[in-house]
C-alpha cells in the first residue's frame, strides 16, 4: 500500500518518550537549554502559544495601561483574536502582502495609533518579517513589537532567532509545530521590565490537572506514532477524527508540565537536525516550483534563513488552488489550505465591512494558498511528486 504523508510532524523517538516519562529533570533544565539555543537571556514556558500571547498582552498592559489596541495581519491564526479580547484589548487588522505573505507594512503603518499597545509581527509558515522596519514603525507610536513565532522555530534573520526579534516574542509547541510537546508555548524577551511583568502574570496560572497530565502522556505516544507515514497510513481514519475543523471559541490556561519539559529537552538535543531538514525540504520545493507560470512563491527577505513549518504556494485563483490540492492529495501527500477565511470575515463583530473588501490581500491568500509539508519524515522523492502534481494541475 502507498504510504500517506502527514502534513506536519516532529519526529519524537522512543528514547525521547522514555526520557520524558522518567521523572528526572523538569522545566528549569529545559528553560536553560532553550535560552541557550534561542540566544535569549530569559524564557518562560506555558501550556500553549495562545496562553503565551495572553500573558504577554496582560503584562504589556501593566506597563502601558492607557493603550488598548493590538495590530495584527488579517490572515493569520484566527484564534489570536481570543487572547487579545480576553486581555481586554481590541484587535485591529492590517492587510497581507502577497509577495512576502506577511503583514503589509505600508498598510500596517497607517493603522498604528497612539492607542496601539502592540504590533504583532507574525513570521507565517516560518518566513521572517522585516523586523527592523516593523520596529521603527512601532517605536514611532510608542507601541511594543511582539513577535508571534508560533510556527517559525529555527528561522532566523541577521543571526537572530525568530521569537527574539521584537520587544518580546513567543513560540508554540503544539502538535503541528517544528518542535512539539503535544501542546505548549514559550515567552522570550531580553527586556527586564517585560520579564518581570510576564513572570508576575505566569505566577497566576494554575498547575495542569492530573487528568491533563495523563492525557498529555497518552497523546505524546499517539502523536509519535501518528507522524510516521507507516502508522499514519494505517491509522488515517481514526486520526482524521481528531483534527481541528471548527473555529476555537475559548482556550484553557495552565502551567507547562514537567513531562512536557522533559520531552522538549530531549527533542531540543536533536532539533538542529530536524530543523535543517525542514529548511532543505522547503528549498527543494522552491527549486522544483520556481519559474512555473501560475505559481507564486514567497519572496524571502535578504539575510533570512527559513525553517519552513509548511511550504506556501500561491496559485492564480481558487479553482486552480483546489485542483492542485486534490492532485497533491491524490499523490498521497497531505497538503492543506489552512484557514478558509481571513479574520475580518470570520469575526464580523470586529466591525470591518466586506464590500469593498478592506483587506483584499488577506482574502486572496485565504482563497489561493496551498501549503505543502516540509517536515523531516517526508522523503525527497515524495516532495518531488507533490511539486510535480502542483505543476500538472496548473498547466491543465
Ligand atoms: C501564528 C500562530 N500564532 C499562535 C498560535 C497559537 O498557538 P497554540 O496552538 O500553541 O495555542 C498558532 C497556532 O497554530 C499560530 O499558527
């Protein structure tokens, strides 16, 4: 039988799991190792990237209580609206640049105001943003630059890791990310006043329940199986039932667990190998698809080293995108189309109209984007098949 290739995956080994299950070491040790790895003087782990953003915003609000707006691109994880609102703040959207697939900085510049608490810079799919320009813009309005590097672990620009290029940043360790401890998030900052403010917020978090800890242990095992093509093919029907298909309406907050910290510590030891493989897989797809008429690839900024969480391809129209998607799936490679709608269309209560579309770039991305997998468990031959399937669909 043809092996199916899942869309995401961290290759946790049997030994990583055994090390995690043994009660030796915990959060402190992972914290030190992660700071060293990221080149950051300080970090704190929490149960998710969403919680990390919530705590960051609460912390920043204590430093600038007169500000209540958070600026973010209209095409990104829609669940980001939840922590912004829970922190008592108002999401303000900007458009997306079809060349970089990140925030359109010209549009963003016009939406910063003296009420902006934070500008959320989001290196989508692992593509680093122009942090120098984003910082200049945020500083002009006295806003904080927050880097949401949830899906950009290992990407860097001018020698600085994604997550450390703003005033404060965070990464996610959920099951689709470059390093996964089933769930989890980490806050990074070199600014002492922000460290103290975030630490004060972290101190309010409850510990994970015993039930949640047991669930994490079971899920880590299931996930280690599910990311391997052999098991993925065998268990595909069951795994499909556990995929997210609806919009999140809430999120739980708790501390990171020692089990997750031990798993993260073990995975971090071989992170360079699997992050490098993601980079290479992305470059291979880039080379296969470049110069194909009807396929737009993202512009990679000079000085950027991209660790692709998935490889983004922009097709000329929604029909061609859907045809390419079907063709890649038929080749047994699980491509995805990510979020079906931009944030302003999903959350009508944000007050943006639809006609004329205030964020045409974001809407275009939602309709024309296809993501190909880049995780380290996919062989080069299968990547070539996926790339060729896209080319065939476009030429038809
Ligand atoms: C860009 C971005 N930010 C934040 C998050 C939230 O992270 P988590 O799932 O760990 O809460 C995600 C999740 O996929 C994401 O893609």
